[in-house]
């Protein structure tokens, strides 16, 4: 158990809908990262927050947004969903802002029908 | 353009033998490298890391080697055990940039 929790574990929805994925980092970790893993793909970095502020952006679509709240949990919002958004979404956390070991949650499997 | 490449999608090794997983990178600014292991239906788990000031780091059965001139790193697992069967991801970063992951290598350790 990494100490990072993600809910829900599975999510099935229809195209055009909007969903919210939730992540709670390990106790004491200030950085939260979101990744997408599609079939046969590696982990694609989406976005990073550190202590409530956005720090880095990767290949995140404009239909996707995220935020980190004062209690350090984070939410990833995915809107106008398309079939191609079906993937595993992982959250990771680390203590510091810069390069450091990241601890991953179990992931949310999103299926868009 | 893929900055971190794991050219072998899969690898099969007999139990007790050495497993060698390879990773190549193109960005010479990368200075921190990690290996993660992932079981099905779980998130990646940190295994071992190495900074660019070192060329080897060892932790139990796991050793990571870094060859900066060749922009190549490898993970050695000795001896390999059936429980090591998983997907292994190589990752790299520079400065404060986020980790860049390879696509992974699926290791199967055969009893």
C-alpha cells in the first residue's frame, strides 16, 4: 500500500459526459501528479500540483482540468468525454516539488461507451 | 518524440537466472532515473533510482547501471523470482521537470 488513495476504482460513462476523479496523497506529501495510461502506452504525464498551485503541465487536453485543494487532495475533471479517453488514470504524490520518488495510487479505470 | 525508450516489450527468464531490462534515453539533460514495477490492477511501485553522478546503485536483488555516454540504463534482477513477473517502467527527469516514462517491459519469470 503506497498510502495514495484514488476513487473511484472503476468508472463507466457515456460519450459527452463529465466525470471527476479524486486523489488523496500520502500524508506529508505536497506534490500531486496525474498520469494517463492508455492501452499499450506508457504513463503519460498530465499535470502536477504543489501545495495547491499548478507546477507543470504535460499532454493534458483542454477538456481536462485539475485542482489541488487546501487539504492537499486533488481532483481531475474530464469533460465532453470521447471514446479515446478510456484509460487508466493514476495519481502519484511526492514530498517535494522537484524530482523525487513518486508514490502511485491504484488508479481509476475509466471506460467511455 | 519518445525521450525514454524501452525497446523490448517483453522478456522471459527462468527462475534463478538474471533478468536484464534495458532503457535508452535521448535527452542529455536527464539527471535522475528511476525504475518502477507494475502488477495488473495496481499502480506502479517504486523499485530503485540513480542520479547521474553515480553509475551504479544496488538494493538487494536489484541493481541499476547508468552509462551516461551511451544514454543507457539497465536494471538487473538477480536471482529472478516468479513474483518479479510484472511490467517494469523506466523513468527519467531533469531539474524540476516531471518524470518521463518509457512504455514498459513485461517480465515473465518462469518457474
